């Protein structure tokens, strides 16, 4: 069963950057589409970014397009999310997963944007 471990969250001021990392287990990682999601308490989990096999394609939700960049390192089974120009509304728990997602979500990493 795939295991996913997110890290890199924290508290940052509005306008600041943050880089999230996700370590994924499994030998099929390099053949898989990966994605980042986020969730605010009381709301549904939101898909915000996806990256294709080999990193040749990526796509973003309108709410983060132009500010966030997803990338991957297949040699390390890692997925990253570079977040710039952060806004208070970006505050959430961030998760990575395969696409389509596996049932085994990681613990996520908390991002808080506040002055």
C-alpha cells in the first residue's frame, strides 16, 4: 500500500514563500500522475495542482495558478509544491497523493498564512 509523507509546512507572513515536500513509496511512482490537495476544517478537500508522468505537464486550480509550482524528482520518489505570494486564504492542511488518489492519505502538513 502506498505511503505518503508530507513536510515543509509552517507559519508564514502574507506574500511570503513556502516549499512543501512529499515522499511517496512504491516502485510505480515514476509511472504515476501526482497531485497536491488542501483542506480547510469543515470544507471538502480541494485539488490544487497536478503533475504528469515525467513532469512534462502540470495543471493548477485557478486559486493558485501563477503563484504555486508543482515539480517532481522521480529518482527520489518526491513531489514538491513551491508556493509564492501566499495569502491568508491559502491557510489549510496540504496533502499529496497519486492521481487518481489512493485511499491511504498521509497526515498532511499545516500551512498557516498570517501576519
